C-alpha cells in the first residue's frame, strides 16, 4: 500500500502512485441544481411575457382612447367658423337629365323614376354621349353650368354618393346625371333627406386645429 493511501482505505481506493481516487458529486444533487436553474429561467420568461401583455393592453389601450377623444373633439362644430352657405333650392326646382354611361340597360330610366318620386323634375333620359359612354368609372358625374355648382348640383349630389360634380359651357338651368360603372343605386332616401336638410340649414364647420 502506498504511503498516499489514507488509513482505512484499501481495495479500489488504494493509491498506487499513478492514480488518485475521484470523488464525484452525486448525480441526484446535479439534477436538483439543474431543475432549480430551469425554474428560475421559466419564472423570468413568464414575468417578461406578463410585462409585455400589460404594455399591450394598457399602453396601446390608452393611446387608442386618447386618439378617440381627439377625434371626438375634432368633430365638434366650431362656433367661430362660419357654416357653409345654405342652399334653399327644392328638388322640384331642378330639372335633371339622366344618362346611362354603362353597358347595363335600364339604369337611366330606373334612376330617373326614383328621382321623380323624390320630387325632382325629369328632362331627357337615355344613353350617354360618346364623350362619356363607358368612360365614367365611378358612380356618376353631375354636370351643369358654372352657376349650378353652388346650388342645383349640390342638391342633386345628395342623391348619389361617390358622384363628382363638373361645370360645362351650357347656359341652361338643367343639370345632368351621368351614371358610371360603379353605380348600383341612388342613396337611400332617408340619408338623402338628411343631406338635403343639412344643405338648407348647415351646421358650423368643425375645428381646423386637428
């Protein structure tokens, strides 16, 4: 037995001079340490995820609420800004020519019949001229003299959303409604009536600070 062999240790623990006993840590303790480290990491990730969720549901929510409040303020009328000029014209005072610029048949007559029910005077009804036939991509075009832009065309515009108003060189008081590719139907009558009422008695313009 070597002099390096501790008293009472022999057999496989006997030191022969070229090997030393290796005292390994028990495997059970290593498993416990590994499990503890994994638990700490998991708790850290869970805490970070919770903070992210709190930021999403509070930070963004507060921003959305602030944006909604600002939008509401912007919609409020500003008494200091004058309202648009009222339009006192009634539909019965406006003669409308209705033209179809689409390949679909019967649109002009159907639209003219509905406008007549709503009180408009109806002039010519038929297909659009070559200048507009199949060349109107939106819902429609409202045509009239330059003087009609502020009155008759605004009244007629309440009946069809998405239509654009243009002035031409005519000197007559009648106006044209040219139905385009996107046309489906006139605006619902209740909505058109509300728009007419606003034309007759416009509200103050909203604030321009937003």
